[in-house]
C-alpha cells in the first residue's frame, strides 16, 4: 500500500487552505520579488512547485544536491527539471570543502557527534543555501506545523528574519498534502511509499514506524532538540545563514 492509499484524505477545510496557499503565493510573487522556493523534493515541496507551475508564477525553485542524496531523490530531481515550467536551479557544496572534511573526518562522521553532523550539514546544505538565497528578498519553504513540536508555531509569513520566509503549507495536514498529490497526479519521491515522510541525505534518513513523529527518521540517533540541520534555525543572521 502506497502513501496515497494511506494518507490521501483531505481535512474538511482543505479547499479553504488551498485557496489561502494560492493567494499567498500569488501575492508573494508580486510583493517579494526576487523570490525563490527551497525544495528538498519531499511531498510538501513537490506540492508547492506544482502550485507555482499551475498558477504560472515567476518563482524559480532551487534544490540542494548535497552529494549524499538517495538515488530516488536524484531521479525525481531529473524528472522535475525536465517537466517544470519554473526554472530548477541546483546548488551543491564546494568540492574542496567536502574533500578536506571527508579526508579529516571520514565518510560518515555524523554518527560520532552532533558537532560533526552539524559541520557536515553546514558544508553540504547551509553554505550552498547561502548562495541560493543571495540577492533574494524572500524564500518559500514546505514547513508545516504538524511536522514536529519544534515547528508547531510556524507562521504563514515569517518576517522575524532579515529575509522574509513564506510557509504556504503551514496549516496543511499530512493528509492534505497527499490529497493534493492524488488529485493532481503530482510526481513524488517513491521513498514516501516506504514510510519515509521526511527525506534528506541517505546516511541521515530512515523509515519511521507507526506512531512516530514525522521527523523521527532524521538523525534518529540524536536528542530530539538537536534535530535540525541549520536551514531553519533562527539566528541573528538567519537571513544569510539559514
């Protein structure tokens, strides 16, 4: 049984949520240009990209290709690049930084300490994100309040950072996301059919069991409070370093 069969059940106010999301993206394209969508190619992000394309909005999309993504994610990236109306830009880490880090710490240092895992995330994700967001007034993410306790208060529009962050699916449930995917036949990562609700780098992602938190499959060996990669951690200069 796949993810669509398991989850595609809309909430009663789904149509209102969709209208809210569409209105937010239309307004964002007009008021916050230049703007971009950050996509991990997860279920939420493919929905947002589909809405951007269906509304013919001038919002480009970027993907962080860390060098450690699942093959299924890379294949979805290629299909998305081939079919998306919105331009898909791919950003990777600085090769020399990766080479030096791996030579010093090995191929999988993330299991040895939180500090090393975050150092790996910084090289492969945070630094490329800085380049992806350079010159942008705002960015769009797939954050939802339901994803974890740490994200329970995610606003639709976050102006607390130097760069505006828009979270158009903040109010959506996981079931809403899959209802949209089913309704519009949106291409998605097949790992979702194998109980991967949150998909990142291959060494740092596992399937989850029934009843586990959506993000429990990410960095499962760490304390719950530490489980962010740095892309969505608020700091003084988050608009530059998220």
